[in-house]
């Protein structure tokens, strides 16, 4: 199979490692693109995307979404009137943080711009099967509900968006899942995902489940997601055509820098590295004040030598998502490097943005409770049952 012999992402050699389960070290994204065999988004491709979208997006301009597979074919299909659909997902292992929700905002932008269907997979099965997490199935199912509220709060079009939990929706997916599974042997997933003889058989089957939604429609799928999920798409692409479907396209993001600095990615299991969507203004302020900075130890030294925006969490977050205006963000960079802008001032600018973002999010999340059924089959059924059995309004 095509994947045998493909270079593994080996930390000892590169100083970093990116797998669907773990990101460590300082990621060299150009190197990753080579190892994964994806392509960088060129200026030309970006221009084409922006012109078909009828508008630009700061995460694209700044190459936060920086890599892709077959994005050009997606645009061909769109232009030719065949259209395409979007698919993304969430592993419900706990509360969502800012790093989790940003790709959903980008996905919403794509949906708005191209008016396309979007499928959002909630992998309550996957997070239960990952034994080291120690979560019960009840727990991953409860987190699914909580996470779905956060996802709905992003503001997707309810007429074009379907959010489903694997454990509930499996009956609809199983016919496709076994067709996928029959084409993928153990050696292959072992090579791609690093499974071994201790890996439970649920995990070994699971890649089939994550591949299925990329086959939900008989047209091309585009998956916006962080680059660590790409190994699944690689497998999908090797088998899709033999099943009569399109190879999926993908658009990959970099990771948001954790509060602790440039290594690894934000992790909900290391609470101090992340700002959660439920955090209040006070804890946002406290966490950002404690975040890693690229400033000098004293104001005098900072004025003299300037700071380093490349490792400064506050600047990096503004660049990644929170300051949409390119001119403003470039000014911040210049002023930081020249020493005119202090680390504390950079942090204050970020705090204001994040607090506003979370206020809006938390409000929208409250409203999402009433919208839940518009996005989920389970919710629709539950509401019908509630109304017919109890005659009450939900
Ligand atoms: N495996 C992903 C996670 O652990 C969840 C997921 C399922 C996903 N399908 C996806 C993520 C599609 C991005 C795109 O978070």
C-alpha cells in the first residue's frame, strides 16, 4: 500500500512530533508538510480561493491555515457547479478551549462563503476507546452534549449543518464503515497510527469511523482541521475511489501556541496551558498575565533591545486569530521589536479581545440550548418524545 515506507514523524530526529494523539516540541511546519506529503497553500491558490469566496480571511492570509490536499480540485468542482461539502469534528474528552473552537470559526466562514453542507462528527467512541484518558462512556457522552453547545454557539447555518455523535448515529454509518474497514489491514493502520499488539481492537477499527463522514456525499469533501488529523485523510484518499467516492480534500491549520510558550499544543489535560470557553474575565486576565512572553526581564532592557514576537504568546494569539486587521497586527510586531510596546501592554490588548470573544461566545452558548435540536437528529427525536409523552415544551 502507498503508505508503507512513508517517513514516520520521529521526534528524536526532528525535535518535534505530531500525531493524532499528541503534539510535542516546536513544530517545523514546512518539514511536516514534506513528511505528511501535503502541499503549502501558494499565493496563487489563495487568490483563487478568495476570489471564489468573494472575500478574504485573516487566517488564510497569515497561513494559519497553511497546507492542503486537493483544494484546487474543490475549487474546480465549485466553479463547475458540482459543489462540495465540509466535514470536521471534535473528540469530546473534556471542556473545550480556545484552540479547539478557532477552527470551527474558520469552518463557519467557509460554509457562509460557499453555502455548503457541513457534517460535524462528535467522537464519543474514540475518546472512550483511548484508554489512557480513563473516561467512561457516560463521561464522553456528557462531554459530547457540552461540546455540541459550544460548537452551535459558533453560528452555523442550521439548514446546512448536521452534528452527530458516533454512538448514536452508528447505525447509519456502519454500512460504509465496514466497506472501508475491509480495505484497510492491520499493518497499514499500524504504520500510519503507530498501533501495536497492545492496542485495543476498538482503536484499530476506529479509523474507519473517522473516515466515513468524508464519504457522506457523492461529491468532494473538504475537511478543515488541524494538521495532526491528516493521517486519517491519507487512508481515506487511498481507498475512496475504489469504493466509488471522491478522494477527500483537506485544509490544514497550525496549532495555537499554548500559554506556556512555543512548545507543543494547548491541552485540556494541562489546564494552565489553555483558556477555556467557560473561563470568566478574571481568570482570562490572570492566565494571560502569567503566559510566556518574548519580552526582556526589565523595562529598561526591553526599551533598549525590544521583544521577540515569535515566542510571545500574546502576540502570537493576536496574529493567529484575535486581531483581524493586518495593519494593526504588523504595527504591534514592529512596536514590540523596537521596544516601544511592552509585554504587559501586548497582554492587555489580548486580554480585551479574548474577554470580548468569550462574552459573546458564552451568550451564544446559552442560546444554543434551544437550538440543539435544529442541528442533531437525537435532539429532534428527544424533542418529539418530550412533547408527545409529557406534553411539555422543551
Ligand atoms: N479525532 C478528532 C479529535 O480527537 C475528532 C474528529 C473526528 C475530527 N472527525 C474529525 C477532527 C474531522 C477534525 C476533522 O479531536
